[in-house]
């Protein structure tokens, strides 16, 4: 079973289009393995200026692949009218045009988290901290120190691993902070592993240049996926024995 993970699209329809083109090409499965599931880690909305096109492209992907989505903090903010920084006037206007759109039905039953094969998928963090907005799982942030901050509750890697162990899980896959990171719990302690990205050329219907960093899932691991937006959108693929961080560079 192969799972593709993306996060923090932020209404960037072009990035979703690049992702879709990449995974539809047969060369992608030849390089990484079969693709059975897409997991959206949240924040489809806000900041970008093409929310309708973004949701349309995600809807199309859901017709082609099995899609599981979890709620992001910007999705939560949009649905509940919470002001969050980062959206300009054009983005705000185009998001307001969506208020009555049937495309928003994707959020109707969207959970805060989802798990499969020992891996917890969540936008922000795994902590059960009640219903206060900034303590919800979609607002939590991985950090070097813990506590309540105006951006959301901050948790540490040791706290995450302890929570996973109590739930019988081994790996955490999150997004939210737009920067990839890998923390592994080894016999010598928790270490942050440097990700060495290497070039990979997919020669299928068209040539596509990627950069890939692979991590074995042989110990409990926190895997934070970079944002799928901008000129070099990032995402990931896993067969639950190896996790591949992927960046599209052309």
C-alpha cells in the first residue's frame, strides 16, 4: 500500500495542479511504488488567491484516488470566522465568494486526525488538550519548548512520542509549519535527522525534476511535511517501511 501526503496548499491551485500531474504520470509509481491513498493534512484555504480552483482540483483528485483529509487551522479559522494573518485583500475577497459553495462540503465531516498502520496523520499535533481553539490539534505546533502561545499550543518531540506510545502508535505525520523535519526516537535518544535531498528525474509523459529525501521507518518517527505551495511545492510518499520527502523543482 502506498500513501501520498500533502499539506498547506493555501489556495494555490497551481501547486495542486503540479502535484496532480506528477502523481498521474506512470513514472511516479515506477519510482516510488503503487499509489492507493492520498492524505491531505489540512490548510487547503487562506493566503492564496484561488480557493475555488484549489477545491475543484482536490475534488477531481478525490474522484481518481481514495482521499482522506484532516482539518487544518486555516480551514478551521475560515469555517468559524476567525481572523488569521497572511491573507491579502484579493485572497479574502475570493474566499468570501465561497461561503455558499457546495465545494465546502469537503469540510462537513472532516476529522482533526486519522491513523493508519501505526501512523497518526494530523495537521498540527497529537495532544488531547480540550476544546479551546488554540489547543485543538489543528492549531498545535512542534517546538523546542512547550506551552500556550498566541499561535497555538506548542509541544515537544518527547511529548509527541509519549502520546503516540500511549495510543499504540509509532509515527506522527503532520504539516502546519511549512518546513519539513524528521525526528527519530532511537536507543540513544531523540535525534533530529538531517534530510539529504537528492535529485530524481521522472521520464514519463514529460520529464519532471524532483528532489527526494528518504527515511526508513524502523524506529518511532515524527515526520513534518513541507508546504505544497509556491514555486517548489513539497509533499511525501510512504509505503510504511520508508518515508520519502519530495519536492518538485521544475
